[in-house]
């Protein structure tokens, strides 16, 4: 279902009224450049969902360095098996939350101007990902939190988390961050941007990563 929905979503990302003026010394147009950036970001968003939420990543988010004593407490209480089952389900919930957050990226990409796209092409590096971070970072985090809460409730993970952490909390006190939706929203946002950045670097540097005709044409051209 995901493979069907995404192309439909991004079909609306490409407005029809682009300027078709040819760029200097190129048969490519400004519209080509803008469409290629949108296409590259689409691929990054889609692939950013898959395999991004490992149990290790979730454990690091839930138990950062400052909370390692809490993890030791859970071990001493014999709760590591429960924690392992919890993080496995959390990985699935995080991926589903990322899928449901795609419209936030769509809206940001849709609002990108041709001028922005051309500048991103010329700047190289990770400028497309940087654009998304600057224009969607805060909005994305705010949008993901309620989506994550909905998913957590769907999998009954909030109840499991509270039950799991209750004995540890009696020992560690208020140092434990129990705001699970906010913690995991941060992880989803972070991982999606990391994957988008990886894909941008790959497409810019490697011909084999340019899997569409448009990406091959645009990113094989020297825009400087």
C-alpha cells in the first residue's frame, strides 16, 4: 500500500506552472532542476522509513548516558526481557509513525520555489536536506508528537512503558523522562533526516544512485 500511496502523494508536489526558460549552456530547464530536487527528496523520505529504527537506536533514545543507571536498575530487577519485547514493538511503531508523517515533508517540498531549487542544485553537498531541516524541522517535530502518541496507544506501548519503568522510578526518582511520545518523536525526526541526507549525498556522488531519467540528466550536469 505504501508503494501505491507515495507516488500519488508526490504527484501533487510538482506544480504545473514552472518557467521553461533554458539554463545557460544546457538543454535542461529550471523546471527540470526543481523537479529533480523534489524527486530526490521524495526518494530520501521514502527510504528514510525503511530500516531506520533499530533496537539500538531506540535504547539510546530511551536511555541516554545520563540514564544508564536506570538501565542497570532494570537489569537488576530482571526486566531486560520485558524491555527487549518493548523495544521490538517500539521499532514497528516508530516506522508506522514515520509513514504517517510523510505529508509534513510533502507540504514543505510543495512550497519550494524554483529559485530555492536552483540554488540547492548549485550549492551541492547536503543543501536539499538542509533546506528541509530549516523549513520543516520544527513543524515536523510538532506534527510527529501527536502521531507518535496515537501509534503508541494503538500498540499499548504507553501502558507497557509505565509498567516497565514504575519499579525503576521508585529507585531513580524523577530523573527518568517518561514523556514517551516526545522522546520517540525526536528519534523519528532525527532518523528521517539522517536517511534523507545519506540519499542526497549518494545521488549527488554516484551515477548508480540516480535511478530515474530526470535524476541522471540533472545531476550529471555541471551547474556552476
